[in-house]
C-alpha cells in the first residue's frame, strides 16, 4: 500500500498590523464556476476589512488508487496530482492579488492531496480560520440536492461558521437579514458573534422568525430578551408562526423585506436527522437562492 500526501503552498505573503484584528477566511475551490462565483462574492462581501484568505484546492485521494500510482509514469503522477492543480491555483491567487490590490487582503494558495474534510480540518486548526465561504456543488443524492456533496460534508464535520453561496448568486449588500430561530436552541453570544459582525458591518436590519407552540411562549419571550441584548444597536423585527407554516413565513419575509442573507444556528445531528421532513426541507430550500450562514 502506498500512501502519498502532497501539500503545496504558493506565494505566501502575510502581514500583521498593530491594533488591527485580521480575519482569516477559508475559500474552497475546485476551479468550477460555482467556486469562482463564491470567491467573487467573498471579495465583495469582505470589502473594506483586513482579511487573510486561504484559497484551498483538495485533490481527492479516491481519484488515484494504488494500482494507478504504480502503473503511471512518475511525470504523469506529478502532472495530475501536483503540477496542474498547483499551476491553476497560482494563476487564481495571482489574479485575485491583482484584481483586489486596493483592498487590505492577503492571499495564500494551498494545494492538498488528502481527503476533502481532513484537509479542511487541518488548515482550520493550523491557521485558526474564522469562517469558511464556499459555493454549492453538484448533487449525487437526494440528501445533497440542495447543497451538494462537498457542502454537506463540511457542514456535518467542520465546527465553524460556514457561508454557502448559491449557484450564480451575485453579491448584494445584506441590508435585511433573516435569522431562523428555534425555541429549543440555546442562544449564546459566541455562537452569534459572526452574525453580529455582519450586522454591524452592513448596518443591517435583523428579522427573526421563530416557530412557536402555545406551550413555548415563556421560552420564546426569554429568547427575545436575549436577542435584544445581543443586538442592542440593531433594528430587530420579530415574527412568529404558531401554525408551523414556515414555508409561507419564510417566503413572505424574504419577499417583503428583500432579504439577501439567511442565518441559522444548527445542531448538526438534529439538523440532518430532520433534513428529509417537509418542514426542514422548506426551511433550507431558500439556500438555493439566497446566501446561507450556518452558525
């Protein structure tokens, strides 16, 4: 059995300035149109901020089985596994440097030959990444129909805020944000911190939608107090629906408020256990149209 792992970092330049908090954002690319669109969205979304972007391309281990590696000439292995992706990544990173030279951005390109999730987890841990931005990718099963296989893996297995950008979606300032709330979720300030930052950056209004049963009113009132304390400098609009008609409620708020970002706190296990239920699918279907922030 031959185990081969290659990691290539290209054209790293990194700087720190006193009194500036530098955000670290991971961008995932397979050089597809969806990935390119998500990167363009991120460039505009974080405009004006001091950011280090880690642009990661992962060459899947499953693409190359042992017999292929043994049978193939060394040059062919190098071109397929390292040279070609590395060159494409260098071109992408250099193009980003040129196009966004006026921004306070730093770029690091990383090519990794590893399993997809392992490569992400390693980078997140080593570089202390704050957030992942990725596009949706092709679906290979019903479960992946909304997000795509890679996106599902990242949501399930990487404990980090993830901003998912739908296919062909163009950046629009999120002056109105929708937060899907659940009474059974414990609201903690460190969890909603990324959302707080976004609201502050864009001076957004926050629309909170909660599905409330009659016996959950006290719990919901406490949540309202908590959210008001977290977002004390924000215009908050609260909406409830006791009939569990989340489809109509979500569509109404998105349409009437012209929402351009949807946020949701998830407990991964319970979220994916409910992913096939009508309510849950309705809840996440808007991800195919509007950027979705998983907290």
